[in-house]
C-alpha cells in the first residue's frame, strides 16, 4: 500500500516546496516567543510535518543556524503524538547567540505546546 506523496508514518515528514510553506504562512495560526515565530494549520491527516525558516539575517553564523535547526527537530520529535495532523513552520526571529540550549529548548517546548492548544 502506498501513501500519498508527503505522507509517511515511519518518520517525521518535512514540508517541501514553496506551496506548502506559503499555505502555512498565509493561513496558519501564529504564536511567537522571544527567538521564534511558529505557525500551524491542520493537514489532510498525513501526520505532523515540520518546516524551518532559519535565515542568515537572524543568525549570520552557520553554526548558530544549524544549532537552531537541530533543537527544533528534537522538540518537534517529542511532540509528534500531540501535533498529530498539523503542518508547523518555525521561523527564527532573533539570534540565538548568548542563549544556552536549555533555554532555547524550553522556549520551543512552550511554543509547540501553545500551538497544540490553539489548534485543538
């Protein structure tokens, strides 16, 4: 049995292509924190999907951009069950330099919990 394109139950699926990002950015519920902005919309039951926007303007150093992406993916994995059928886009708002991983991790957890409550 084949799944529709972009729908996989084995591993978390990422949003790909401009059309998927634009749909979430245009119609998604928005929730912000100190360093991040997250938007989410329900999808067609494909499971939780994640999109990342981590630009050079917010984090000029590649090491900072990669650290943020890694932390967002870890937190998203923790919330897969709660975010069952949501497309989530997380955007970096300001530089993570000077902030430790624990504080960024907590901020991301609170952000995804808030999206879960708003969507539900």
